[in-house]
């Protein structure tokens, strides 16, 4: 199984909601970090407050990536605080069989430990 890095930027209040969607698609590893949208420069000049964002990075299996992106796209279409951006980047190599097994959620590799 090939792996991809999923990058999602969403409103801070919905980070747990989107994290659970990602986890439901067999993503064992997620990383969250505070982020800013591209409108923060214009908003700060106009004196408007921008809603804080969260960047979620997760490693997902390539066979799950398309359905996960579709699920996220449907959720983004709800509008409001459900809006966001999502894309994947193909990973070309991973060091170690155990790390690979964990990242792709391969139960056979976990049983060998």
C-alpha cells in the first residue's frame, strides 16, 4: 500500500470534528498546529478579526485518500465554520517495516511485534 500526506486547514472550533473524520479513514498519525488564513493581512489592515485556523497533517493510505477527500469536500460544502482546504502529497518512501505498518494500519505487521 502506498501512503500520502493529507493536509487540511479548517476553523479552530471544528478541528476535533475533522480529526474524527480523518481517523475514521484509517489514519493512525495526525499532527495539529495553529495556522492563519490568507486573508489575515487584509483583515488586519481593515481592523477585522480573523477566525483562528488549525492545520491538520495526517498520513493516510492511498486507497483511502480519494474517499477521504470526497468526504471532506462534502463537509466543506456545508459552509460557515465547516469550510476548509484539503489536499494530499504522495510519499515516496518510509523507513522501517514497523513504521510503515503503523502508518498504513496494516494489522499483519502489528501482529509480528
